[in-house]
C-alpha cells in the first residue's frame, strides 16, 4: 500500500457510508494495519434530500456536496468516492469542481458485471425512484451493452421505497422481505443478476438468506474501485 489518501463523501445516509468504510476495510488485502487504505470520511447527514425533483435554494444538495469535496481535498485526499448512488445525479458538476478524480459508482458496478460472465446481458437494477427516473444505471449500463430491467411502479411504491426508508430507520430485518420479493420478481422477468443501485439496499439484503442469483452490491464495487485506485502506481 502507498500513501494515497482516499476521500469518502458520505452521510447519505450515515449508515450506508459507515458500512462503506467497513467494507473498504474488509475487502482490502492486508496483513497489518499499515496495509489498509488511508481514508477520510466526510459524513454530513445535513445534505438535503437527493430525491427531490428540482431542488433549488436551501433544498439544493449540490452546494453541500461541493463543500464536502473541498473539505476532503483540504485534508489531502487524492481521490473521492461517494457511497450514495442518487448523489451521482450531480456527478458532472462534482467532477468539474474537484481537483482530484471522483470515482463513479456505476462504472464500478460495470466493472464487476464484466467479470461475472452470467451468459446474459439482461440485468435487474434496484435503486431509488430518483435514480431510476434520471436513468442513472439504465443509460450508463445500456451504453455498455446491458439490458436493464427495473421494478414496476407498483413495486417501487409498495416495496423498494418503503424498504429503503426502513433501512434509514435501522430496521434492516423488516426491509429484507420487500427487497427480496423485488429481486425474485426481476429474476422471473429474465434478469440473470441484480444490481443494488442504492447503498441502503445491500443492508436489507444482508438481513436474510442470500438470493439465488448473483447480486452486484454497489457498496462493495465502489470499495473495490477505491482499493484499486489506492494500490495503483
């Protein structure tokens, strides 16, 4: 391991970013403390709701995101990871503002999908209503050759969105059943793997038995991308 310092722009939500730090540690090949990735976590839960359709004024998350980037750069960070999928709605603005590389969570998921070799380009994507609405995964993965299946609006309203809210309430066990129901629904429609495109959803999935099909956990894929950055060069 070299002395590269990773910045983590978190707090969206606090549990998801804390979980990212745990997975960053667990996934790093290390024999001693000094082999791990030096990292600074900027966890600011005051960032306004990222799911608002057209946030303006005090409801606009972007100034808060840029403030976090500035803080991480001031701390000496050489790259930034953002363990919140929906925050990538402002990715281009953040990348233009930052003086260091900003890792993209969808690109990290794509890297894992390439290595899975499931034999099919049809995948399921679970995410917040906002992330699906802005086609965060559908367009970026679609351009790379994947056919993305997403939950129906009824499944979003009854199952996915309530499950995400339950995780934010620290009720992961209650969130498991609705999430696994949607995974099974996507599999029945032909998905050979499912991307968990919201960093709360992996916490729900882990509260019960693992699904029968491969899962792409975007917390883990982003952590692996961060480790690869830290170990390169």
